[in-house]
C-alpha cells in the first residue's frame, strides 16, 4: 500500500535495475530511474523565472519505468507507469516556486512483479506459438505463487497504467468529485489523489473489483475527451475479451458533469480493430475502422510470427460517426438528424471510407470540429503500423513513423479525404521555419494537442512535437561520445500550426537537448486562444569535465503566443523559453500528461482511509 512519506528520496523495495546494453529502451534516457523523489524544491540550474500569470497547480506526466529488471525482449510501452509531477505555487513569502515528485503507480502488474521478483511477461512483444506459451506459463506462475490477491482486475497482467493522465468527473455514491486517473489501453483506470502537500498519492484502481463506481467490465482508452461546453467526459473501452471480438464492437461511454455514466453505445466495425484515440465534435464522436486488426488466434494459426494485433493489407480505412446526445435527453440528437434525418436514431452510426489505396491508422488526434457540411480533424497518420516492430525496435522502421494530416468527412457526399500537412509536394505546408533543421519530407510529428477549452470546437492553433527521422541507431548520441551525432532519440522541438492560414512557428531545442510532449496551458486571464504556455520536460546531455557526459532533466515553460523563429545555438536555452529549471533526478522519455489547477488538490484530512494505509 502507498503511505505518506517524508520529504527526501525513497528506494522502491530495494529493486536494482541493471542497464541492458542490448536494448536501447533500457539505456540512454529511456533507462528507468531507481528512486522516488518526494517534495523536492527545484534549486538547481535555472533559466528565467516562473511567469506571474502562470496558474498555481500541478503538471503531471506519465511514462514507462520498469520496476524490475526486464529481459531483452522489453518494449518501450511495457514498463510500469511512473508519474513525474511538478507543483507550481506561490509560497507564504510571495515567491513563485516549483516542487518535484516522482511516484510509481501501484498497479496489479507492479505488485505481481514484486511478488515474482521479475516483471510479468511483456505481452506486446510476443509472437507465434512460443509467445502464446510464454503468456500461458506466466499465468500459471501467478496462480502458483497465489498472486490473485494482488490483482485488482481481470487485466492486471496486461496493465501498467503508463500512458496518460486525465481528469474525470466521478461519483462513487457519495456525491460528485473531480478525479484524476492514470490510463493504459489494456488496464482499468487507476485513481491518483493530489494533496496540497504537493505529493501525488497513487493507490486505487477503478477496475472490475470491489471499487468500481463506473461499473466497468473493460479497460479504457488513454485518451478520453472532455467537452467543456457540456461538462461531460467521453471515452471508449478497449478490450480483447471474446464477446467483443466476436461482435466486433467498441463501447463508447458518456459521463455527465455529475460523474455518472448516462449513456453507453456499442460502435460496431467490420472487424475487431485496435483504436488508441478518437475525436469529438459538437454533434459527433469520430471513431476509426482501420487495418490494424485484433485476432489473438493468429498466434496459433501463424506459429512463427503471428501477433494479436497486426496489419491487414486487404482492409480499407473508414471513419465511423456516432451521434452525440445531450446528458439531459439521450433519446434525441441533432447529430442523428444531420446524419439520418431522424433525431431519434441516436445509436445509428454512419461510415465514411477513405479512397482505396489510402489506408492508414491514426495514433493521436489533435482536435476535431464541424465546418459547414464537413467534419474536420487533424491527427498523426501511419501509412502502416506494426506495434511489435514499433514498440521493440529503435529507431522504428521509417515506414512506420507518423506524418501529420488533415482529414475531412463530407456529410453531403458521405466520403472521407485526407491531406498531408508537411511535405515538399501536395501538402498544406511546403516550407518549415528557418530554425527547424530538418528536411520537410523527413519530418516526424506526434504528441499533438490544442487548447482544452477548444475541445470539439474549431481551434485556430495546434501544437505538436517534431523530430527528424533517424535511419540508424548509430545516429544516437550517447554519454561516451557527445560529438557523435545530433539525435538524443526523442523530440527535437515544438511546432505551432495555424489551422486557417497553415502558417507554422517553431521552438527548436539545442543540439544536445530533446523534449517530451508539450501541452498547452492558458495563462491567468488569457486574452486569446494561444495566450498561454507550453509545458514540457526536456533533457540535455551535458559534458562533465574529466568524466562521462550526464543526462540532466528540466521542467520548461515556453511562450505559446510568441514562439520564436530564431535558431538556437549549442549550449544555450532556445528563444521562446521563459522558464527552465533543473529537476533533482533524471526524467526518462515518457508519454502523456496534463496540468491541473489548485481546485483538484485536496487536504490530507479529505483522503479516504484506504489512501492512508
């Protein structure tokens, strides 16, 4: 159980994580960290200051960080989840300060790893009969060691809660409250309690066990969508259970502002498909039916290389529109009236096909909205996706890397189309800012987002991370040779796209610095959509006199409204950075996060008794 801890450093159960030189995802800045830092004020190297109009609150970022030493088949998405948080607040002396904490998420997966003294089998990299036998053997070991008491839900062996953090309204029978959940495709959500003492306390799962206020019988997507106009949260279920595979259906959940599910609709697709993200507009939910199909029996029928999720070259890509309803009236829908001419057909979907030969998979959606008689959305486009190769190999094959696209669904003709955003030919943007040191056709873009206040509405600006496609691991800079190449292995900078003019601005990190996801946060009393800050963790490889270079991690606040097109020089913080402060520990490359204002914090006295065990 998680307990309250004094400020300082904590080792987790004495676990020692040895670097595996054969697996890049266990080395460089992907390597897991061994310690938890609790309530550490940032007092290291610092650039600039926290802006006066930056809101008080907490930035949290989730990411893989294996507790136990995994084998060489480890894939990046397999590590146990760890939350890295930075608390911004004005102290009693009137000074704006920041505090850092990192905590493991106590999932069923991590408890079983602790019990067996090794992690459970890494499901995402298993192939064929041998992989299936590994999974079954792992299940038998859990039963043998009586690990059932450690399992919170039916997916405990799959779930690491390592992908994202999201706000949810929650009602557990004692009234509505604001909840923060850690999410992963193959696991039930885990609730995170944030105290005013700046310490994230991570304990509960909202799984299929005793504590299940949503009544879930499946995991949830890491990317739920909040509708600020209706104060509701929309999510969908992810599962590989036989009934849903047989019915080829995905449950979509609508949670009202009081924290109760008021509608659940099964969206059917032509085959069982893997979906990671989706989009919403004022009147619709946008799902995808893509060639990335789910069939666990492939591990038996293709005994050498069959995987549960694989690409079907014969299948076309389409988008499925589901009408939204009002939380106050689930029997009528303006979206149903637009699609079908009958507002009562709330559960009837409509499919929009991309032209044959334009198959794709969208990993992340930036935002979506309705524009005249069209549905418009932007997202990261994969022409093909093999999750096993993508997860377990660095660099991922170039043909699997994402490009950024604009998509349109024509409500009049019933057709779908797509347009490349960045490219030298037939693209909306054919020239990058001068400070982006990358040929436009080699540009890789992902981790896209917009202002959360514009979710489901037209956003004038989108933000995304970018880097250059790496051809070979020899291009990766390592601590023993900082002059070897340019790439640290992650994002090289941030782009800002104007969705009306398609003008682009950029912040580019220095050559020895890369960053993680950069999320937009409006400033206090913002005057325009882009009047705010981009928040991200960045890590630099800094030479040390007489010793091997070391990775140093920072929290960075960037000016979203006035992003600079001035190219930075080696060793300097780039123009556009307003505040950058060194963290007490290294932050490995991770996934998704969010910023939460003070209203989400609670006093320790408000915590349920089970959080204080």
